[in-house]
C-alpha cells in the first residue's frame, strides 16, 4: 500500500512539474534566469567576417614585413597597419586613459571618443612623441622600450588610427 502511494505521489509530482514547465515561454524562462540571448550569425555573415579578418591579417603581416626590412618600401610602411588594434586598445586603456579620457576631462586632450580631435601627427611622429616625450606632458613623459616595447607602441598607434579615421 505504501509503495503504491509513493508511486502515485511521484507520478503526480512529475506531472505537475511537467505541466508547470510547459506553460512558460522561452522569454519567460530567460527573464526568470536573467539570461540575455545573443544573436547568432548566419553562415554568410561568418564567411564574410572571416574573409575580412583574413585580409586584415594579411595586410598586417605585409606591413610587419615592410617594417622588418628597412628601405624596401622607401620608408612608406604604415605603423598603424602593422599593429593589433585590440592589443592597442588594452594598452591605451591601461597606460593612456588616465590622462586622455574620451570625454576630454583628463589632463591631456581626448585622443579617442566623441570629443577627440583628429590626430594630425604621422605614425612616426607619434612613435617619436612616445619615445622622447617631446611635446608630451610630464608625467608620464617619455616611455623607454622597457616601459613599452616597439611592438606595443605600434599597437597603440593602430588603435588610435582605428578610432580616429
């Protein structure tokens, strides 16, 4: 008798749980669990994004090769093209953002964001400014290759160029 009662109770509990779960829509479940669904890219969008990424990486590798062999391009190599924008953003955020805030509320002018003035310096002038500190407020002044490697300077320049076309 007890076994039948337990079995009946379990069947009723499972049936009620199944009925309760069946009533909630996917949006109700997402809201209850605080889930924000993200859009899934279509196959065409993935193919297009991949192709764009491959072209950008090929351009970056070509620019790096041109920088590695001085004189091969008559000094026309673009530092920004050789840089990694994502790495540059991280470096800029950690090293420069304290003074160069997007809202222009720091000690230095905004270099990114809505209030940023277009950067009129060439890539080489930006590199020299970071290395020598000439024209750069103190602190931080000049950065040595110990502070920021040449590769990281190029990444910062790439980030600045990507955000100030």
